[in-house]
C-alpha cells in the first residue's frame, strides 16, 4: 500500500508549527530568530507533548518536549503547567506581590507567558481552576520566603520541576469532589512523563532535563562543516552516573533488584520522570488512594500492581539535571527532541541535516557505499537520486519536518527513500509502535549577529 508524495507530505506536515521572533519586542533584541516544531505520532493517541512560550515579566523564552508513558495524561499536564511554575520561580518579589494583590482584589492579572501553540496543543479547561490554585499556593510561598536575592535560573528550573511534581502527587492524594476531575488528577499522577526544557535569555542557554529526551546544539565549524554538542544526559541504565545515583539512595540489600533488564525495578526505562507515583508513594498510600478513587481506576491494571522489590520508595525523582551554556556566534541552532528521534538518528547526522537545511548549503559528501557491491547502474541511480535530491531537498518549509522525513525515511545511504517513507507512514496504528516511537522535535535557530554583539559588550 503506497502513499503518493502529496499524501506523505500531508501526514508529515499535519502538526508542524513555526514561529519567527519579532525583531524588536520592545524590551531587547532576541538571540532567537525563531523555531520550527513538529510531531509524528506512533501511539494512538500520541503520548508526546511540546510547549513554547515567551516570558513576559522576565526576559527569555521557554521551549520544551515531553514524552509520556502509560498514557498521555501526565505529559499533557506537564506541557501546560511547567512553564508557569518556571516563570513564577523567575519573577522578582514585587511582581509576585502585584500578581497576588490582583487576584485578591479581583483585578486582571499581569500576563506571565505568551504561548506559541499549534491548534492541536490544547489546554484542559476542566482542570484550569485546580491548576491555577496550586500555582497560586506556590507563588504565595515564594512571597513568604522572599530573601530579597535575585533568582538564579538554575535554581528556578530545579524548584519549578520539583514543585510541579509535588503538586501532581498532592492533587491526586487530596482528590476532588468532581468525579471527572478526580479521575483526571489520578490519571495524571499514575501515568508519567519525561521533560527536556530550554530557557534562552541573551547568550545564556539553560537546559533542564528529566528523563531521556535530549537537547543538542548545532555548531558550524570554520570550514563550514557541522558538529553536535550534547547539552543533556539521558537518565537511564546506559548512564553509569545515573545508575550509581539510584544505588546510593537505597540500601545495599536492594542493589541487585534496583536495575533489572536496564529498567528501574525491572519496569521503567527513564530513571527520572514526572508523575509515576507507583514508584514514589508508599504501598499504603497507593492502596488508600486507589480504594477511595473512582471505579475506573480499579479497572486499570496498571494502577493495581505494586512494583516487585518495592521496599524503600521513592525510587524515582522529577529533579532535573541543569546544564548552562554561553552561546557563541558559531552556535547556530538547538534541537530538543524526544527519544523517538535519537533512537533512529545519530546526533552528528541530525546536526548536519539541520545545518544544511538552515543554511541551504548541501556539502556534497563523496558517495560512500560502505562495503556494498555496487554495479555501475546502481551508482548511476545513486547519482541521479542525489541530483534530484539537491533540487527537492528544501521542499520542507519547516526544519523539524525535514528532520522527521529523514528519521523515518532514511535508507542505508543516508538519503530519504520515498518507498521506505511511504511504508513507514502507512503502517496501521497497532503496528506503527513496533517500528518507532512518537517523535517530537523543536529546532530553535539562533541569531549569530545578536550573540556576537552580546559577546562584544561583555
């Protein structure tokens, strides 16, 4: 069953979104030119989410990708709530007071974020009041704690992640008299999500990562070639430091059962995540909440079982690892993506494909056929294909779409094979997940002139 190129394009472009930063936003010239984002589902419904927003009361821009598991509820909640927690954590004391006074006297609130959303990126209206009340409790505490010091971005990011996760857990324990909301907060808490978030302000780039999505910087070397710089570490069994961290937090007697088959307690791939209260709450608390919860929860197999060898919870944290990078003129773009991309592509290829796409320069690599016996006819075919590719390579108006096209359609020669792309995109829902994961990508393009000017000021 083959899809025509226009059919392939309509599937690939269905969730694409682009935003160009206005040249002068009245405050400062931005180091971000704009961003492209896109998603390709493998799960039905998709379990990935993405967010992007400009901070209106402080400087800077927030962008993030969120990879849900055991359903999309947690990823959805984190995608709409986390940036508010970060923005509030960054606000100066007087602004927090202003916002609190406005709420008390029923006046209009200062807008904190300007969202940049695709029509599919929705907000759950039913929970907005509950979410707002939790956020308000947080800023009231920040007001009471006021130390008069300016907030450090790194601390703000860590506090926001931990606080949101704590609120997700608390809301599920307290429950809600409205049965729909009660079921929602429990679904959010019992499912899970990883998060990889960037905060860009001038030349300061902070990446806060929890789990196994990744941030990667695309750097243009002096000879025009592209290289990749990792700005996050996966929190999973492949990361020895992370395995050590988990072992340090539990008694020696559990050393053998903590990580089995490369999973936490033999079950969970990421070693850090939001939600997933099955790996955080005591057994008594889990039982109490499930018994008093709505009937739908009891029908859910996932909530019923207790992980094996569950002795000293919590086994899981949402605390992010934060990496700070000072942008340089050669840093041209940032890629944030869920593991669906990194499972199919090496970061070096990602850097080259996006770099060539953004600059419109296609470095002709000598055709490598690595150990394959190739006839002259096949060689001729490869060269013809290359010529056609040069003319068609920039058919995508969106860098994230261009990257997804390669991630799903690349053949062993590193070129997009239409037949393969067509096959992969026409797989029925129940099969797609066996071949790939949801893919969510944000490509942020930097303004080298502005970054250069910032550097000269310093």
